[in-house]
C-alpha cells in the first residue's frame, strides 16, 4: 500500500473535525456585531455634523437583525455541533432562543430610538456609544442560543463589559462614575464566581456542553459529588448577581440613577433578560439532576427579591431627586422576584414552566421600556427625575401621561392593563401547579403592596399641575419609542393569548 493510499484510508476512517456553519441561524448576532464594527470605523472618518447618522445606522442594523428572526421561526436550527455527537451543539436556534432574541433586539431597538436624542443633547461620544450598545446587544442575542458553558460565559461578558462603559458614559458626572464602578465590581465578582463554578462542573463531568453535562451529572462518582454540587451552587450564585436577585441586588438603584436614562431602561430589560436566560439554561438544561438543590434555593430567592424590591419602592419620597428612577429600579428588583418563580417551579413540575417566565419577561419588556421612554421625555424639561415632576403631566402631554399611566397599570396588573394581570396570573399558576403554595401567597401579598406605589404615581399624572407648565416639542424618535411600546402593550392587553401561544409547550429543542 502506498503512502498516498494509506493516507486516503485513514482520512476516510477518521471523523471530520471541520464544522459546518449555518449562517442564517447566527445572522441576528452577526448582523448586530457587524453593524457595531461599521459604526466604530465610520466614526473615525465622520465629521462632527454627520455623527447623528451613526445613530440611524445603528437603528437600521438592529431592525435588520430583528427581521432575520422571521425565517428562523420554525426553531429547528443548530450549528457548531460536535462531529462525534451531533446532538451536542454550541449554538441552537430553538423557540426559546428566538423569543429571547426578539426581546433583546427589539428592546435594544427601542433603546436606540430613545438614545438618538440623548446622545446629541448630552454630547456623549457618538461612535463609542453606538458601538458599545450594539456590542452589548450582540452578546445578549448570543446568550440564549449558547448551549455550552464556555459560549455562555463569553456571551454573558460580551453583553456585560460594554454596559460598564455605557453606564459611565456621562463624563465628569460623579454619579455616573460611581454607578459604573459599582456595576463593574459587582459584575466582575459575579463572573469570577461563575467561572469557578463552571470549572468545578467541568472537572466533575469532563464536558462543557449543557446536554452532556446534564447526562453526566446524573451519575457523578461519589468522590466528585461534592465538587459537582459546589460547582452548581457557585454557577447559580454568579447568575443571581446578573438577575439582581436579593441579596445580590445592591448595585441596581445607584447604577440606574447614574446611567444615561436610555441605558437604565436597557439594563432593566435587556440586562435582566441576559441574567434570567443564563439562569434558565444552566438550571433546566444543564443541572436538572440537582433540582432538589436549586429549586428550593430559587424559591427562597424569589420571595426575598420581590419582598425587598417592593418594600424599597414603597419608601421612595416623591420630592427626592431621582426618586422616579429609583422607584423604577426598585420596581425592577421586585419584578425580578416574579420572574424567578417559574424557574423555581421548573424544579418541581418540569421545564415547561419556563414559558411563564418568558411570557412575563415579554410583557415586562414592553411596558418598562415604555415607562423609561416617557421618563426620558419628561426629563428634557425636568431633569431632577422626581416623581413629583409628573404631577399634572396630562395637562402638558396628554398622550405621554396616558401611556405612562397604562404602563404603570400593566406593571401593577390592573385593568385596562390586562397583559400585566395575565402575566401575573400565569406566574401565580406556575407556583401553584408546582406545589409552592407558600410562594404563591408571598407573591399575592407583594402584588397588593406594589399596587400602592404604582397607583400613587398614576394618580399624580392627572392631578392639577402646580404652576405654569413648560411645553416643548417632543423629539420624534422618543415619541416613536413611546408610541411603539404603548401600541404593543395595548395590543397584548386586547389579545394576551398571543404571548401564551408563543410561550406555551416546550421551548427547547428536544
């Protein structure tokens, strides 16, 4: 046998190490990242008067990335799979991935619309701002598709690292610098803890792919069981930081206050989606063998998070500077507690309960981004961000007041914000179905507590204004963001079954 013949035989017998790439499956992430690079390079050559064009390029790029989800709606694509085990893939575009990617990219698109005016008015560096926003959005879009621990951590950091800089983008502002530092330190701590947990899991299982990790954790050798258990616990602690779950929530209020208002809204929705997505993937796909550990732990975290978040929001003084942003920040902590409930329930009654978290996240994204868009509009004439600044907003800006009132009623779960009530009932039912009656009771009490501060703010919008009202023309990008989120919330309140249809059944590829 000649050397050439032997080489041919060996090549035929050996499995190929070359992986095929499904470019359509990864298109939403690739387009977002590519547009970010285009904006960064274009900023080097654009003169100052042309810098606003960079914002519109970013808006167009995010819209294009969102549109590429349509051909993927079947949810049956995967790529970067192991040649020896085609079922173990690093990137999976299933229904769960597509729904979360839609939430992330649409949320980033609304943030970009609000940011167009904010970047110009506050004279933030346009090229850096848009590059960082698109980079963070690309990482956030990659995370739900990640199906190995290495890709998961990389996506988490790509989403988080640009956010540090975005929070501190207001140069010379003490609050902004302080917020960026607190956010950075808390996130770095979370990443370090997560990496240690992932390394322990890898040492115990010998794999990073979530499906293989799940299989091997079912039969861990006795001498490695403690190591695996510690790895699971540390990984969950790291993601709990990202979700702002109590007691890992301390960075939230100061970060939201110090960040540019569009970025505060971005963190409250997209940043939170990143944390919850990672938490869902590691719990229900990688660690179901240890559900008896993370299930009760997440249930307790959910109860603590919703209780402390709502109690702190209740204490906000309307006349205190930044009280409106702080209330939204503490409200987001309380909402994080509700989002944790179905994940905890999945430990007891199957991973289909995750659909309740996804449904609630979709509702929360639309109305909370809308609330921040209205706050950005009001801040143009009243920059102290006080709740009392919204007194009589209906007399000055009727459509903005009606929109904000509707958003607050949705967050409270009151009619006509039917989508908020629907989402809360869905989460409540998941707790009851899982046998977590005590958690359902805690949630019901917290919903009642939250009614007070949401209704107090709503009532203030329609009271008689104090003094003369300053009327200014609303920038159309901000107005567009308010209108889009308001229409979305109204449509979903009229037909909440749309969300149920999208999030029911199994969201993950089998």
